[in-house]
C-alpha cells in the first residue's frame, strides 16, 4: 500500500503472492499516475525491505522523479502512520482468522478494507474525518461545522461542560517523527540502457 501521510488515504495498493522490486515499482507508478504527481514533488518513505531497495525500484523512482527515504535501521516506529494503518487492517472484525483460500479472495478483502478505510473510517489522527474527505480538502468545512455544533451545545447546556470544547481545528502540517532530524544519504542509482539486439 502507498499512503498519503497528510490525509492518511491509501492512494494505491496491490496484492500479490510474492514481493519484488519490479512489483513495488509498478505500485508506485500506479500511485503517481492515479494522483497525478508531477516530477520532483514526492518523497517515498518506506522500510528497508529488499523490494524497496531493489535496483529496479530505485530506477523506477528516479524515472518518476520520486525521492526515496528509508526508515532508520532497527527503528520499528519510523513510520507510525503506516504502522497505524496496518494495525487497523489487522484488527478489523472481519479480518480472517485463517489464511485466504485464493489470491482473488485476498484481493477482494483488501478492496473492501481500503474502501472502508478511505471513505467510511473516521480517523482519530485527523480529527475524526475520513481520509478521503481530508485528501479532497473537505475536512476544513466539516471541522468548522463540527466546531459550531459543539459551541451551540455548550452554550445551550454550559453546566455539562467542564472546560473548552474538543479541538476541531484543521491540522495544517504533518511530519514523520517530528523532532528527529537524522539525515541518511540517498542511494544513487545508475540507469543503464541495454541494446536488445546485442
């Protein structure tokens, strides 16, 4: 899955029986195409898995103008947003107790999960709006209206409130591990053209 950190929306996903750099490259290409990402705008943060560091994946990122970023070695929470997404996935009531019988079954379950997660799930990390609403910028108006509802309720029954209403301010900025400034060198990839006739 590829998640937009700002909105928490799963913007692209694919299910395969194995993993590889080539399949990872296909996934990020799909994400860039769907989201109409221009060159040199995107940073892709991922774990240190072999598919994400494969030469074919890094070459694809270079071709797309996507800057790679990797979790620090032995740091399990370097991408808390992704960890949260997969925890939500694994704790859904309909998450199967047994392995999927077929790849098709797994893909169907994943399609249903992503639809629910993006369009119905009121995400606590983004003030209980859906990732799709935040991705489309609709959360600003939703949160303003919600704030007004809370203010009216407090004014109507002030004794039921011990202090301020809940914070419904729009979250302007999001960062991975705010305050941690460790910089890692970016891997260099040389793309070599091969003459098929040779």
